[in-house]
C-alpha cells in the first residue's frame, strides 16, 4: 500500500484508505456501525416528506426501465441536506472501492469517471493524482452541479464535470482510463442470464439471448459508448454489483464480445455497510488486447460463507440441540482479562460440525459448518482468542465474527441456515439425505424453481430451495420440528398435494 505525506507540516505517512476516509468525512459522510444508529440520524436530518419521495423513486427505478425516475432519484439525492445522509450508507463501499481504483491509476493520464454522481470519488482521484486530468459525467444535472461546487471548494484544477446521457451524447474525446463503478447495469435487481437447470450453474452461450439481455439491461449501449471514447491502448476499470453469477456471466460475455480482456483476475471486496459485511464486485481491469487471464463463469465459493453463526440465546439453543445428538471433543480453555474462554467442538452424523465459544456470564457464540470446515472453525477461534487478549475493546473483536442479531423464539431458531451458492454444497454433502417431498416448476423462458423437504442422519430435517437465478438456500432443524419446515414448503407457492 502506498503511503502519502499528510502535508508539509505533518510528514507522518498516511495510507490511501486513511486519506480517503478523511475525504469522505470532509464531504459530510459519516460511518455507522449499527443500522439503527444510521436510521435514527436519517430521521433527524431528513423530513418524512423527503424520505417518502426518496423511497417512492427508489421503488420506481428498481426495475431499470424507468430512466426518468432514475434521474429524478439522483437529482433529489444531490440535494445539500440529502446527499451526506444518503451516501453515508455507502461509506464502507467508497473507502474500499475508491482505494482499490486509486491503486490502479497512474500519473499523467486522461481519465473519465462514468456515472460520477456528485463527484465524491472523482474529486478524491483528482486530489491524489494532480498530474492526471479527470472528467466526470453523469445523467443527473443536480449531481453535476454539486460536483462542480465541491471541486471549486477543494481548489481542484484538474477535474471537470458534465451532464451526459447515453447514447445521445456525441462527444468524441478519447481517454487513457475509463472508470465505471456500478454504472453499467440499468437495474440493481436484474438477475442476469439464468442457468440451464436448477441443478447447476452452467449457462449456454446463446448469442441471441446475450444480445437481448444487453439491450434490456442497457449494458450493450453503455459499453459501446465507453469503448468509442477509450484510446486503443487504454484501460477500463469496471466495478459492478456482479457477485451473483447470472449478472457476472452477462457482464463478462459483454466484455469478451467487444474484445476486452482482463489484465489480472477480477477482485471481490468485503466491506462493512451499517454493521453488515458485504461481499461485492468484482473490480475488473480490462484492455482491448488479448491476455492469458480467462473470465471465470463459476460461482464464487468463499468457505467462510459456509459457516453459520449465532450468539446469545440463539447460540445456546443451537449448541444444546446439536451437542445432544453429536459427539463432543474435550473443551479447550484460555483466559483474557481474568475471564475464562472455553472452546468446544461437536459433530453430528449428518456431516455438520459445531464449535462453541463460551465466556461464562458474558458471551456465547456458535459456528456451524461441515466436517471439512473444522480446521477453519478452529482458526476462527484462535483468531478471536488472540484478538481478545490484544484488543482493548473485546466486544468489537467479537462483533467482527458475530454481528448483532435479534434473539428468536426457540421454535424458529435454525440449527443451520445458508443463503449463498455454497448452500448447494451443504445440501449435496448431507449424510443420509432422503427426500420426503419435492416439487420443481418450469416457468417462461425455461426458468426452473425447486423446493425439497427431506431428512438426514442424526435426527435432522432440511428444506432446500434452488432456482436458475443462482439462488440456493438451505435450512436445517431437528426432525421433531419438521412441521415448521413443512409449513415453509407449503407456503413456498410451488407445493402441490
């Protein structure tokens, strides 16, 4: 990580991330670690009328087909009172993505920031690279007005901002680098290209289907517009909400069809948003030149996503039920600040492993994964133990692993739950899996939806959902609570007697 001097009078080094956090604070953004604290502040600053209008416009623009509502939303978001509040939700995003893109920039380049909004990151790039010339464009005229005002206050001479509508804008200026962050898709809710079957993540390479999706999402015309403005040896730095595979495959095939290749493997980032850790991206660094880096069309598998977490009463319930039907290791003991820390593992016949961290009369947390995850669970525990010994704020160290959750009534607490692509791996791995009820429906365009209720070893029952939009979910409870899963099965809207 590059270090930059703070100023002539304060030569102590400061990282990109630290300087960017200072920049975000200057813009009036605030970082929140609890969702409730943010929304309490939001209600203090914004009137009920403004909040209602924002919510109404946000709902109208979700589908991606109402461009006027999209422009109105961002015009309202650019209001002096609104933008610091609204964009504070993205503090972690700005800090993470802005720093990563900053590391990709070089001095002396002509840079276009496409979809710059009010210019929060554009002004950051301009301040970090005074030898570059930056141009920010956005469809919202109100956002551009704010960007110009703020650049003037910051005394930035190397950045300009312009209102721009694609594809109507016919400017022909060429750029060495084009930055596009969450600006290529028309809709945030667009699922992308569906897979061939609910049983796999594979997609046919159908050129007609690809073209239709590019038109529907706006990706095609936006990419064509950008590439017409990129120098032959230029680079495109693109960061999209393409964590879900259907969106990522659509985006990557659009890149490939236009001759774009990756300089390096795309990078996903994990950042905090109102206390919740999100995995987002990836960030692509692309050139119109062949490279040896291939686009990956497999789901992103992060072993940490397989780990189910619970704390407090929820953790006590999970541990009591799994340990009653599983084999137990001897507990491990350590101490911090005069308090005892206990770690113990149990294994179920179904293939689940559960680790419990216990600090008597203070904290209980459980981590549940598969038998193959035991080394990972142990490493998490060891990391927590080191943090507890060294951290002055022990609660913060625990919150990194167990974000605050609401205690549930015991009848609703799952023993294991997963809503990521990895749920398919858990479903396939369950030992002694037997199907009790299942249904699969095929809808328009060949899209499939599957729901399955079953039992497995160790007196456990499961409910599994899968569809061709890469959604995979699994919930596991004890057999004596199978009726709850049966109710979910019946309420899925697909079950037939």
